[in-house]
């Protein structure tokens, strides 16, 4: 298998990394120290909105990128496409794990306050957990196949199927069920309640910051993985 160096776009990476870091610092400061409206039930825990929700946006963006490269791999059989699909899925899974963890903490001190519960199989929680298990299985599947081209094809097909399940598991199914999570039946989303403009000024930059963070992690992982692959196939390079 022939490999070639990745094109260098260090200025783009440095720019996005710098802007993302600047936004993240601002979000952390504003998230913990800024004033927020007194929202019913969630009160001060509403600050988690600046972190929990953007993490899921990051997961969705990463899985979209992963699915795109899986599709392109099936069309071209280019090894770099398989590497990009794998590393984008990895970044998405990490953000999803962080998202579900921050969600558990948020639920513990709002929905389940006084009960000592961390998990109660709320539809949104459960469907999110299923999605993470599906993407976790993607990596188990990859590790179980030794032949590189066969692994790439099977993993690409599975990855596309996994991506198709995402809108159903995160949006369609939970919205048809009674849930405490905002956006589900019987529980309006933040955009329909008292999300004040002051919170939007922090929330939207946070989404951009976590998107930028996901892109930077993805870029680093791809370059590292491609370097390892290149050295494995051409150790004298």
C-alpha cells in the first residue's frame, strides 16, 4: 500500500487552535462566573448548558465527518479516508462520553435531587447511551479484522449504518416519549423557555469552541495515525 505525506496547512491549524482556545477560556470564565437568569428547577445548574450541549454538537459534527470519509473510502479505497473516518469517530465518541457524563451530573442535581440517583433510564439518556455503544462497537469491529482492506470496507459500511441511527436515537425517538429532558414530549426545549440573551452570548461561542476543539483533536489524531501507518509500510522513509 503506497502512502504519502499529508499536505501541511499549519497556519490554518494554528488559527483554529488559537481561536478555539480563546473561546474556550471565555466560555469557562463566563460559564462559572457570569450572571445567569434564575430558571425554574435547574437554577444554577443551567451553567452546564455551556458545556453539555456543545459536546453533543461536537459529537454530531465528528460523526458526520466520519461518515463522509467512510463513504469516500468505499468509493476510492484510499487508506487515508479510512484513517480519517476512524479518527473522526474516535473524537466523536470521546465527546459523547463527556456529554453523557456531564448529563448524568446535571440530572443528579436537578431531576434526581434528594434521591441519590445518577441514572434512571430517562429516554434521552438511554438512547444516547445506545448510540455510544453502537460507536464503541465500531472500534471493537475494527480490532477484530486483521486484513486492512477488508477491515476498511466492513468498518465503513458499519460506520454509515451507525450514523443513520443517530437522528433517530438522539432526536426522533426521545421526542415521541415522555421525558424530563428538554425537547422531549411534555418538556419544552431551551429555545422555547427562558433562555435569556445573556446566556445565548455564551452558549453559541461555546458551540463554536467545542467544534474547533473537535477539529483540532481530529487533525492531530489523523496526522499521528497517518505517520504511524506510513512508517509501518515504509520504515526507511
